[in-house]
């Protein structure tokens, strides 16, 4: 008889996803809070839901690079690659306050 693997984080052993909310306090200027309330009402969502969505967008913003942009970064001509290597070498050589990072 095999031992059952532990369920993935955030799920129960029956595969039911569990969401744990952490109550928190933030201080929002009154004028911004009024704008948030107006926007939430216009969208038909709670103030909390609107704020959570905005925070999710802000946190995940870096994950939304256009595939075309990433592809262009992957395909660099030799001249550009050599220029970047030269620039990195010059930066590493002139650093004084810290050891250079391994790029």
C-alpha cells in the first residue's frame, strides 16, 4: 500500500481549494477612499474586492510582458550582444562600494 502524497498547498485532501484571508489595516486618504467607493459602486463590487484586484494587478504587473517583446530580447544580433558584454564588463570594473554581482 502506497502512502498518499500531501495535497498541494492551499487545498484539502479532497482537492477543495482553500483561501485564507488575512485581515489587515491600511490608511487611505479620505479623497482617495471616496474615489475607491465611487469606482467600486460603478463596477458593482465591494470596496475590498476592488482594492484586492488593484493590488493583484500591481503585484503581477511584471508578469505581463508581451510575447513579442520577450522574443525580441531572445534574438539579439552579435554586435548588440558584444556591446552589452562590453558595457557589463566596464560597469563591473568600475564598481567600488560592493563586489560585482554574478550576472
